[in-house]
């Protein structure tokens, strides 16, 4: 793919690095760092120990420097007489007891969803994954997962092609010892949790199947290699048709290789920081993925291997509002309803049933599907 991306003229794309060689070289360098420092500055063991004591990380620690966990409940201290806290407590109680006021507050902050408490509760829930210490030497990678971008291509000479708007959707830290499938299982996408099927005739039925349950096939494309996820019997090899297509020398790309995602660790890869790689699932849902950082693992980071891949940043997500009340998040999308001014039309649950049904009977002809809003995922 070098003929397409031309990484040598892109200043944000770093040269290729073999991750295993990177880890081994830094491990060798750091293992002799103490002796090299003593020799360079002609220091005794006592002088080096004193230097480490006065300039080490322990000397930078401040009293009462603890991690402040954000609580989902927002409990306020009862014995504090601050007016600001009293007003905040009254406002929270009013939201809980007054649906109209809660809707008004929601309307004022309607454009974004801040899932901070959701991620905290997921990663610090009572269902602890246990503890397994990270085995050193190790590397730490930062991986950015971009939102799928569907671009309409202009078909005539005078039309202006719309450039894609690439947006980072999720960002993870992964260890070199982890398999690619561990990252794949952490990636959340609307296409995976979408509910298949048309429900206008039976809207009360609770769906029990998602697209991820039906279509498990996916691949990662990194450094001209397709890493196919074949863990399940019904998985298909998405890469075969692409490899066959690229074998034509006139196309100027390829040749490509393929291997199994579940048998490949990150440490086995050779990557370029800043280079656009690809993750494809659900047939045609394509995510650009970028390795944005690579570093030698130290004890400054979480040493519980079971918590990786770990979310390292949160991205605000716009939500789609009900097009009738313009307050609540849409939960249904309706097509081909002649009673509506737009097609498709988004409804919250309450507005959907009140507008489209009388005594649980469908009004007119239309198609209805469950809408899973983007703000529901991290």
C-alpha cells in the first residue's frame, strides 16, 4: 500500500519499526543504564544511591496525593455549609423528582454525551477481572480507532468531492504480549450492537440478537497482511477476494498476505506510527486504525495485565434526538411513512408508540427498526 499512502512524504508517519526488536533494544539499554551512568560520571555506589533518593520519583510524591475517583451517585457532603453545594443538591433532587425539569436540563446539554461514569463503572465494577502482573520487559502501544466514514464520490467533472471527516472514536493502550483479538473484542461499534430485523408489526417484542451475534467475521489489515478472525465456525475469510483482486499487477498494489488474528500478538508486528491501517467488520463497516504512540513499559502504568486493552481517553459523541419532542434520544427509526414529513424519521420510545399506534394497532404502512444511538457506546 506504499504506492497509495506514500509514507515517506508524510511527516506524521514514522519509519517502520519491528516491535520485538524495539523491546529487546530498550531492555538491553536500560539494563546497563545504572552501570553506564556510574562509569560516565565516575560515581560510587553510595553517590548513585543518594542521587536516586534525591531525584527519583519517590522524591516527587506529595502528601495526600491520591487518586480521586468520580462517583456515579454524586453524593454531596452533608456537613458542608457551602451555598454552591446546597444549590447543587437542590438541583439534583429537582431533576430526580421533576421529569419536565430533567428534560429541560437534558435539552440544554443535548448535543453531547459524556460517558465518564460509564467507563469508570465498567473498569472498576464489582465484577473484577482479577489480577495478573504484567511480565517485563514489555511495550505499551496506543491505538486510535476512528469512526467509520462513508464518502459520496462525485460522478461528474463539475461536482466537488467531499473530503472525509476522520474522527477518533476510541483510544486504547495495549500490551505487546496481547493477541490482536483482545483489542478487537474491546472495540465497540454501532454496527455490532445494531438489532437486525423490521419491528413495525411487533414493536413490543424484546430483541435478543445483535448483528455481532449473526456476523462474526472481521479482519485487521496491518503492513500488507490481513489478520482474519476465524475463532468461530461461521466466520468467513473476508480477505480472500481482496487478495485475489490485488494479484493483478496492473493495480499497482500488493501482493498481500493473510494469517490468523487469534494467533498473532502485537509484539509480532512491524508498524509505522501515524500510518492508516484498517479494521473491517460487519461486511463493509471500515474503521481506520492508527498506532499513535509506542513506549517501553514501566511501572508508572497499570500493572494488571487483565485490565488491558485499556481505554485511555474518552471522545464526546453527538446523539440523535427524537424529531417530535426534540428532547429524548431516538430509539426508533421509521421509513416510508406517508404521514411524516421526512424519510427516515427518528422517534423516542414514547413518541413512537403515541404517533404510530392506536390500541397497539399500527396506523398506516411503514417500516420500523430499532435505533441504537452512538452515545450508548464508549
